[in-house]
């Protein structure tokens, strides 16, 4: 379903992402009001500026009944699940506070490659060929579950013990500013 279709019967609903698989191109949301699962298609998520979303993410969306059931047609907001931000996930982050990380610039970048099974990958800031290490736990803290090679993202990075380390991944639109 596309945004240009008739949305006169659309309603705003909120819920929690049950699961989302970017390789399949869809997932499901459990409504806060109960009832059947709501289909979340990758195109709807991409229209919001994200290529994936982690399980447990809170979502506010416009939903419409289709021939196959409820389907999200527009994302209004996403809220990351609480993943214990106070506990550093990587040794390199122990010396940085959330405020210090937030002070780092968001830079536009492209994913060089990412292997969800291995739990890491690399990205490059535009105009710079240096690799920036991307750990899967950083992705999860940012509300993402996976990255695709060539995907445009925004990222904040620090000088880690073994080179540049991504500490925050944001949507491409935020990386453009």
C-alpha cells in the first residue's frame, strides 16, 4: 500500500514491534489495544527514514484495513526500547558519557558491509575512505536491527582503541544536516 492510496478509513494506532526482518521486507506490530497483528512493510519504514527496526520498538502509526488485515501506511514516531544505556556495551565507550557522545557531529555515511550473524560491519563517511567499525549492539541501542551494504546512514563516531568506532547510527535525513 502506498501513501497515495485513499486513507479516509485510516486510524492512528500505537504498539510494539513484534518482529521485523529487513531481508523479507516486512514485520509485525502488536497493537496497544489488542487485536490482530499489524503488518509493517519495509517501504513504510523507509518512508520514515529507516531501513530496519529492532524488536520491542514502540511505534505510533497510521493504520488502514486491507484485504489481508491491518497494515501500517505511515509511521508517525518510533521510540527505542530501553536497552540499559547506562551500561557501556563496548570497552571503548566506558570513557564517554551520553552528553559527550551527543556532542559528536552526525556525519553522512554509507554502509560498506554489515554481517548480522557476525555482529559487526563497517561504514565510510562521505569523502573519507577510512573504515568506521559498526557493532551490532550500537545498532540495537539506536533502534535498528540490521544494515544493508550501500545503505545511506548518519553516524556519530569516536576514536576507539583500534580505530574509528560508530557510537550512534541515525536515519539518513539526520545525517544530511
